[in-house]
């Protein structure tokens, strides 16, 4: 009976093991700041550009790859150049989706209009961008409609 209770307790706690985007974002906030305001010239704000990209399939792929592969090389966001380097974050697909969803819904304030990322979508982006470098991901920003 004790084993059954332990199994039931573990099963009941499984949802607590799900990726927590807010907790994962704390790592991102070291550069992008807790508010997502970014650092001028180094790390862009996670607001309008993020939400613009998240509305397009190619932009969503870019956002996932930015987390998965990192971003190097200059990018322009909001008409301003950024030269900081974002390293690959080493997150699995579920964590990547969770942090992107936190950024889209809370940090960038996308609200109910924000379409959430799925683990399957992130997995597909990871597979399609497996051969890309962080510099190649950075170059994608302008081609996918980054602002």
C-alpha cells in the first residue's frame, strides 16, 4: 500500500516538473533585463520585434533558433544596431518553448493574441537549423522580417 501511495504522489507531482518559463527567463534577464528592455547597443529589447517575428512561421523559427543556437553578428532592432553575442542556451525543446511563451505573453506583453510555441514546433526548428552557426542565425534576423 505504501508503494501505491508513493506512486500516486509522484504522479500527482508530475505537472510541477513541467517547464516554467518565468524561472527559465531569469537566465535571459541577465542580458535582456527582467523587464525585457535590453541594453542599448548590446542586447535588444524583447518587445515589438519579438511579437512581429512571432506572427510569422519564419520568424518563429528564428526565435527558436536564437535560443537553441545563439545569435552572433550585428542585428538591427527598432532601427538600432546591436552587437552583443547571445550564446546558445542549452535548453531542451520543452524549456525553449516555455521561455519563448513567457517572453511572448508576459515580457513582450503579447497577451491573448500571442500564439504559443509548442515543443513540436521547437523540435522542428532545431532539426531544420541543426547545421546553422550563431552567425548564420543572426543573419536570418533581417531576412525573416525582424524590425
